[in-house]
């Protein structure tokens, strides 16, 4: 199948054909998602929480993002692959962001970066886009701002959100991700923009949806945000397999002759 590009996504949005996006952090998972037809893969800094076990997205480093982006880039044959600029590569000088973005394109087979922020990131988005590094902007709830914001909550300043998204588009973002805003706000943003909007906790009136894969397949322990739909329970499936293995090793049922060499 032909590679999904930023142009494909723009066309899908114009045709009102919903865009599917999910996170991926490793080769086998990225391969499964790509083969299942997910349009866009995100090597998200959510990796800090769902893979590394941290409490926020802040600890993951640029080197670690590159290491995982390499794996995902190797697996994706069809999907467009977006890589998060982690904290603080998206906040330091524009030159540092350019170097980080260039690493994504030079060292991995991924295609674009994602950057948290709207209006305040206009110059950075413009610099990256001008350098040939496609940028997805990320407005609304910005997990890298958790300490500044004092927690994670629904973002309700509609005027500022529309301004953020518009400014990001004007600066050259090829798409805008919208996290945790009321349905009607996301609809207004989507109507105001000509580039695709990708929602998470933003309701149905957007160009596409994104979720953290670990949440939707049931690998995440404990609290799940309201916007997650859990389609499977892989924790249970894996636990069941592993308990069966342990039971059979302890009882001598495994390995059998067919698993052994003469
Ligand atoms: O890091 C991530 O997974 C994200 C999604 C929640 C959109 O940014
Ligand atoms: Na992220």
C-alpha cells in the first residue's frame, strides 16, 4: 500500500474521511498497528508513563525518543510516523528544536515531529516547517505543562484554544492535535482550520482520533481517563498465559517430548 503522507492526511480531512492515529513505541507493536491499517503512528512521550513507568511525561529523553523512533520507523510500511519532541527539546532555543527535529529525520525512518503549544510556539513551528521538518502542533491539555498547570484537566478557554490552533496552522503546522477540550470547542477549532485536527478527549467533530495504544488494548494498570475506550484486556491475557506456563513448569507438564531434542 502507498505511504500515507501529510498530503494524504490533508486530503482525508477534506473528504471527511476520519484519520486513525495510535501511539507505538516498539517494532512488533508498530508492525501490528501498521498492518491493521492505522494511518498515523505516534512515538509519544507518553512512553515515559506507559513504557518507562514514570508519573509524568517529563523524564523521557531525546536519545530515548530516537531509540524508540528507530524501532517504530523500521516497522511502519504504510503509516506516517510522528515523533514527540520531549521536554525540553520543544521549549529550549529554536536551534535546539531544529537539531532535535533533524535527528528524527536523519536517524530514524520517521516523518514528522509533534510539539506541545500553539501561539507561544509559532516561531518554532515556522522554523521547523521551513527547514522541511513537518510539525503537528498539540493544543489543549499539554502534559509537559503539568507542573505549571497543577494537574491534568479539561481545557475550556475556547477563544485561546481557537487562537492557538489558528496560529499553529498559520505558522505551518500540517495538523493540530487537540487534547481534552469540550466537544463544541473542538468542533469550532476544526471548522476554523483548513489543516486536519486529531482529537483525544475532544469528541467526534474532528478530522481524526488518537489514543495511547496501551490504554485501548488493556495494558495499562489502574486509572484510565474518561476518553479512553478499552477494546481488550491484554493484562489479563498475558497474565493467564504466564500463569499457565509457570503451573506447567512446576508440574512437569512442560516441556513435552515434542518441545525437546533427541
Ligand atoms: O504522548 C502521547 O501519547 C500523546 C498523545 C496522548 C496524543 O501526545
Ligand atoms: Na505526547
